[in-house]
C-alpha cells in the first residue's frame, strides 16, 4: 500500500482531528509567518521527511507547526496536580502487561506514529501547493499591474504625440495657405502680362490679314478672266453631249422595242411548252394509274379469295359452336344426374355411419343370441349399402371421364380448325395496315418534295427577275450617260442581249418545271384516294 493511499485512508478516518490541527496552525502562524517556517525542500516534489532530516534547525519548523500535543492554556492559574489514574492498555496496567504485550503495544504506537507523520507530510504538501499557487497569483497580479502602468504611460505618450502632430499639421496648413495666396497673386500678374502680349499679337495679325485681302482681290480678278474662258469651253462640250444623248436615246428606244417584242413572244412559247409537257405528264400519269388499277384489281381478287376462305372458316366455326352447345347440354344433363345421385350417396354414407355406431354400442353392451342374429342382419345390410355406394361412385367417375374426354376432343378439334383461320386473318390485316402506312408515307414524301421544289423554283424566279431589273437599270443608266463612246455602248448592249436571252430561257424552263410539279402535286391526292380500298 503506497503512502498516498495511506494518507487518503487517514483523511477519511480522522477528518475532525485534521481540521482541528489545521485551525490551530493557522491561528498560531498567520500571514508571513508561514513563509518563514516552511523548509526549503517543501516547495519541491521531494517528500518532506528528507528535508526535515537534512535541515532540522529552522526558525519555524514542522514540529512547531504541528506539535504532537495541543498548547497549554497560559492565562489560567496553576492548580495542584491531581493524582493520575493508571494508563490502561487493552484493559491492563503497565505492571500487569508482559514484555511481549508491551512490544506489541510499542509496535502499534510506532505504526500510529508513522501514520501521523504521513498525514503531517501530506498536509504540509497541500499547504505548500496552496502557498505556491498564492505566490504565482500574486506575481501574475503584480505583472498585470506593471503592464497596466506601462499601457497607461503609452496612452499618455500617444496623446502627447497626437497633440504635437495636430500642432504641426496646423502650422503646415498655414504655410500651405500662404503659398496658395502667393501662387494666386503670381498667376494674376502673369495673366495681365499675357493679355498685353495677346493684344500686341492680335494687332500684328490684323495688319497681316489686310495685306492678304488685298492680294486675294488681285487674284480674284485673274480667276474671273479664266472662268470666262472655261464657260466658253463648257458651251462647246454641252453641244457635243446633246448630240451623243440624242443618238443614245435612239439606240435605247430601239433596244426597248426589241425586248418588248421578245417579252410578248415569251408567254406564247411558254404556254406551248407547258401544254406539251402537260400532255406528256398526263399520259405518264394515265399509264401509272392503269398500272395502279391493275395492282388494285389483283389485290381485290386476292382479298376476295381470302374472304371466301374466311367465310368457309366461319361456317366451320358455326358448326363447331353448334357441336359445343350440344356437348354443353349433354354435360348439363350429366351434371344434373350427378347432383341427383350425390344426395343419395351422402344419405347412404350417413346411414352407414349410424349403423357402425350402433354396432359398436351393441358390441360394448354385449347381448344374447337374438341380439347376435340382429347384428348379423345389420352387417349384411351394411355390406349391401357399401356395394351400392361403390356402384354409384363408379357411375359418377364414368360420367366425369366421359365429359372430360368429350370436352378435350372438341377443344382439340376447335383448335385445329379455327386457329389457322385466325392466323390467316391477322396476317391479312397486318398486310392491309402496312399497305396503308406505305401509301400514306409515299404521299407525304411526294407532297413534301413537291413543296420544296416549288419553293426553290420560286426563289430562282425571284432572283432572275431581280437580275433583269438590275440589268434594265444599268441599260437606262448607260443610255442616260451621254459622254460614252457609241462603239462601247453597242458592245455592252450586245452582251446584255445575250445575257437576257440566257436568263429568259432559264426562266421558261423553271416555269415549266414549276407548272408540271404543281400539276402532279394537285393530281396526287386523287390518285391516292383511288388506290385506297
């Protein structure tokens, strides 16, 4: 057992004694007396007993703090000593004790002394810890007070410094204001000087401008004489321009008349081409419609054959249904017979059970010879009833087997005949739906393609008409330009005529294509409606 555990146990055993010793020590040595009475080794982690051995002579030692006996009362007067009663040890006096008992008693006293010393050491350690904590807290408090003084000094110094800086800044502001006033006065003086210089420069410029005006007047007279010569030349040039303009207008009128004649002939040619193409397209559509009608007739014939097969299958189905009805009626009759026989069977089985119960009762009771004869009769009746019951059960089984066999045969015959018919019908309906879907898809695709081609042709026609308008505008601008050479004009007009012819031909072709596509697009719904059944 370690000393600390011993101390803890002592603390638990003697709390009142420990408290009294502590109170008396605090009363005897209050305040700073504790610090003088503590040995040097008590503030360390070593046990206090070693320090006492090393330094037994101290001003306030451990023994003085915790004496073994309480102090005597000094204020009271001395009284005569009373006769002491003999000390009893285990109920015996010293004289009555033997040597061994005395040694045991001494050993017990030593143990108690050791325990008391351990307790004293523990209390001294606790006291040292408390004083150490007090010392550290006092040091921290002194440090904090010193820091607070330093902070207050710094604040005072900062305030002084701030006031000094404010004074410096005020002086600087005064200096800046003075400099600003000096600069303003200097700028005003400079402005006066500059105004005088500008006036002098302005006077010099006015004199120079007067001289330049006189020189310009002389130049204007020279220019007027040159302008008269230019006007004479312009009159000659205007006469030449009027001649060229007259010739260009004549050529332009001839070109316009020529193209007007061509524009009158173009619709007739386009109409003739459209009629020929329409006739070709109609013949093509007639051929196509004839082929489609043949295909439709062939499909109708095939469909008639399929319908005939379907009718045959339907007749066969009706006959099978009639047979099934007959079989159902027979089955109902058999079920009625079975229902009629079942109550008899139940009644017989109940009678058998009753007879068996009676037989068991009679066997228990026992009886005479006459009773034995009655038992034999009853057993015979029981056997007869059992045989009748078995015969009825056999009949019911035969009826059920017959019904099941007839139903299975009819079902197999129905499946063999009707299933192929239904399969053929489903296949034909699927083929019909697929043909409808394909026809609708082709119709939609052709309609979409026709719309796209018509839109493209309209765009091409618009671009070509715009180009024609641009060319006509160029012709008009060329004809209006009077200063162009007639040979160049003739070459340009020939090129323009060739381009116009090419463009007109392309326009005719595009219009023909547009007409054919629009006609085909209009005729397409009628052909599709004819194809549909």
